[in-house]
């Protein structure tokens, strides 16, 4: 049990930032609970927000990375030599999920009576079906966390699975729609909720049993790729590709040959060619696929909403455009990491290397985004000429965001990459309502947003250049990963 | 006679068509300090890992304290300490946390020993593993392997990243641990002089085979370099058995031959037959290693 508790402790403290988040979230949850118990004048929304924020913060690393952490831990060679190593690690993981679910149930405990009182105060009655019991919220949370862990455990096993998961995430509405067709929610029999809530524990149990029986457990594929980057970069895979790169080193950054970039290039270009034309074709391909899926295969009802009125087959893929920004940042980061080896080999100075990398990043991301926009924006204009101006402002703002994220990626040498990226995305989401196409959109607000992001490019570029001029080329070190499964 | 800590019988390991280990059989008992030497890719790490059951062997089997290494009980596992060539420290955890986590898996954990060694070896336990130097990481990995006071300690190139001073301290500690004759230590290293100083047994691994398995002193006595000096040009075939390497002088009258397990009488016979004077030279472990791989 001692080992299992240590595993739980590690799970909630593995990420350095998490320790701070744990402290903050603990304070927030305590504040919520205290206020609820004392019956202070704080409204239920305030209490709920504080509690939920606390929950999000505490669950951030263990919740989202738990499955990956589990795979990492189980694949360590040394675990084979620890007495009851796997069993204790899995027991610890089960306790961690239970703790997460308990933490998740806390805000419900806090908010539920407040909601009931508030509704009753307004002369209304809370529908008993809507009242979420603490036990049920605990079970739902247990299910969600367990299934998420199992899913991330599974997808971290192979690069292909990781890519499929990314695509599934992007196409989550499609998956939901398909599932609804296969098993309509209305058709579910009474009492099926209990059965559904058993899925998580059952899945988890199956995983535990498999882990205990398995001869070996594969290490994380993603880390394997990154480790390849570190260890194999100077000599890489084949003599022909090596000589080609060395010859071309001063003038090109070949994104096709490097294992980590190849992963994203496959996802990014889709056609796998890695060519400049392929980048544009991939962007257009994603947009066209979205239009086809949402327009022909799974047609959503036409929305009459005030925000971006019109058919969902156009709206949904277009709303994915800003997602390219995150990928732009990743491409920037990977090229930046790649560039340090070019510096060692090609003898370029830092400034010219930065310009070279910047050029390629902007070219690749710009072409892909442009490819997507080239399909979606004209279609949108044909379909809804009345909102033409706001469609253009939406496209322009997205472009500005993508450029910002390129520079976020290029300054990628530490945790600041994540913080900076999250900051820019949060700002974009905050300003999103002002740029969404709608008939009565305010041009001033939209232009203000575009200007804001266009101006943001300059400090971000300055920051990235500054980092490049001072960075320690070996600062970005990967943790040592298990070479062979236990 | 005490139970063997390690018993290997006809162990073989292949990765696809590539045969890395072939027909290795040996035993290690308490009190043995075994040094494993071999070129890069000779199969040292594979041997240690297959021996400990990290991956199933292609043929034969390995037993640790009488149990199959692929299915060791918790009690046997608690008696083993292993330092892998590439450490498996969790980069975001401090040394103290790594020690606490590892300690929680063992029924006995010698905190005093770890505290003392950490001070002696100057391991900054408050720092995260990611902030440690290569040598400090290696020392921390070794601490993690020593805390359970293992009866069998296996170290795969434990001193590769250590400076000479740290190496000396480390080897001294290793000797202290092994000197009580209750523990068995197996360690591989490319620094042959270290092995010579510490190991009382040597395994020489070449091309996946165990070329030598025996006492260090016996190995040093069995391998000799012969300096042959004849009045007439030497024949093409010198007629010596167990030759490890041979080099002829430009004049054809001299030759330097390294031989193994060749009796003095045989050398005298060869000297008479060749009409030459043969001078015998004993070799250090490093020279023996070079001659074996020449």
C-alpha cells in the first residue's frame, strides 16, 4: 500500500507546474467548501466557478497525462525487478483515478444545494431528474477519467494510433453523430445509465488484467520519436539521406527526413509528400473533407443562430481553421529543435538560421492555412453573400493567429512555449465572438481584433529572435526513456 | 555450498536473425565480484538483461537465487539491485522523491547507508533529475540500486560518466559492499583498469560468446606474450597452439605472439624447434583485452 500511495503522490506531482497548481486548487476548493458550509453571501456561481477552477487545476496533469504516465511507468525496465512492481503501480493508478473522481464530485456537492436554493428562491422547482447526486457524479467522473486514461494508454503505444486519435479529436462531432445513429440516446432502455456507468470500471479492470499478464509493455511511441530525434539526428537513418542533407544543409531544412517532423508532416500534409504543394493541398483537403462529411455524409440541420448563420457543413469546418494555429506552433517548435543540429553542421550564424527557419515555418503553415481558406471562404461567400465582409475578417484574424503561433513555436525552448501558446489561444478565444461572421457584425471590433493579433506578431517575433540569440543549444533535453519494455 | 546467486545454462538471445548471445553457461556465487568486458556490441548488456529476465532468452535459461529469472518471486526481486546503462530516473522528480518512491517498493531499505553514500558521493538529492549532470544521475541510479542492500548487485557500465575521483570512491564503495562475502556483484565496464582493481572474476564476451570465465589472476597468468628471436628466418607456420595474435618483424627473424593456456614445456619445445630464444611477458588485463580483440 505504501508503494501505491507513493505512486499516487508521484502522479499528482510529476509535472513541476502541477505542484503549484495543486496548492492553488486546494485553496480554491477549500474556499468553496468553506463558503458553502458557512453559508456566506457568495452566489452559487461564484462558489461553483471557484470549485470547478480548483478541480480543473488539480486534475490537469494527472487527468490528461495519466494514461501516458501509466504507460511510461509500466514500460520502465527496472519495474520488472521491483517486488510486485506492476501490481503496485496499477493499484496506485486506480487510487489516483478514485482520488480524481472524488475531487470531481466535490464541486457538485458544493453547487447542488446552492442551485436548488437559488431555483427555489425564484419560485421554481428543480426537476429531480436533473439533480445530480454526489454518488452519481463520482461514478461519472470515475468513468470519464478511467476511459480517458485507457484511451491515452492505448494511443501512446504507436505513432499511427496517436495520429488517429488526433483526427478523432478533430472529428469528435462526427463520431458523436455516428454513435447517435447506431445507438440513439432515446432508444436506450430505462436503467441503462447504471450499465453505462459500469463501462469505465470494466474497461479499467480489463486494462489492469492485461497489464498484469502481458510479457512486455511498449514504451511511449511519441517519446520514442523524440528520442530518435536526439540520438539519431547527427547520423539519422540512411547514408543517402544523410549525404543529401549535409550537402544541402546551408540552404534548406528538409522536413521530410526527420522522425519527429515526419509524424506531424504526415498529419499536416496528409498526402505524405512533404512538398510545398502538398502543404497547400493538405489544407484544401482537410477543408473539403469537412464540407463533404458535414454536408453529405452526416448533414447537420441548418442553423439559424445569430452567430455565423448558415449551414453547418460550412460553419463547422471553418471553425476548425484556428486549430491550424496549434499545429503551426508545433511545426515551428519542431523546426526550431531541428535547426540546432543544422547550426552544428552547417556553420550558420544564429540570425541567419533563425531567418531560414522562420521562412520555412511561415511558408508551410501559410500554405496549409491558405489551402483550407481557399476552399472554405469562397464557398461561404457563395452561400452567404450577406456576411462576406465578416467572412474575410474571420479569415484575416485566423491568419494573424497562425503567424503569432509560428513565433510561439519558434521560441520553443522551455515551458514558456506552453504558457505563451496558451496565452495567445486564450486571447483569441476571448476575442472570437468579435470576429465570427454574422449579419450585424461590428467591423470596428473585428478590425480591432485583427490589428491586435497583427501587432502581437512583432513582440512575439522579437522574443523568438532574442531567445535564438541567447539560447543554450542543449537546453532542450529529453528525459531518458525506457529502451525496452519490462 | 551456498546457493548460486546466478546460474546461467546455455543462454542464447537473438533479435530477428541476428544472434547476439550464444550458448553461455556460468554461475555466480556470493562473494564473487565479476567484471564483464567486451567490445561495443559484444553482447554484454544483452547478457545482463537476459540474465535478469528483462526479455525471454531464445534458448537456455537463467536462474536467480534458484528461480527462473522470467518468473521471479517478490522475495527474490527484493534481493536484487540493478543499475542500467541508461538510467531510468523520472526527470521531474527530485533525488529524494525518487529514493522515497523506490524505497516504498521494498520491505527493507537502508536509509542510513543511502544517506551516507549520498554524502560521500556528493549527490544533490534536492535537485530534480533533469538538472543533474550525467555523473550525478549515474550515482543516483546506483543509490537506488543499493538501498535494498541487495544480495546480487548488477551494474551495467556504472562508471562510464564518472570522473576519476568519483570512480575511485565508487569502486571503493563497491568493494566495501562485496567484501563481506555475502553479496555477489556483476558489473560491466570499458575501463579495464577498474575491473582489474576490483573484480576477482572476469567474463570476456566476444561476438556473443563467453570467451573467458574465470579468476582474474588465472586469466592474467594464462595469457602471455612471447617475443621470439631466431638466428634464421622463421617459418611461415610457427607451430604454436592457442594463438590470440601474432606479429612478425620485418627482418623475418623476430615475432611477437600472444598465446593463451600454453604450458612452459610447450614453449620450450617450440623454442628448440625454431632454434630461437623465446622471452615470456605477463600481460595486464587491458593488454589482454586488446590482444583478444586484435
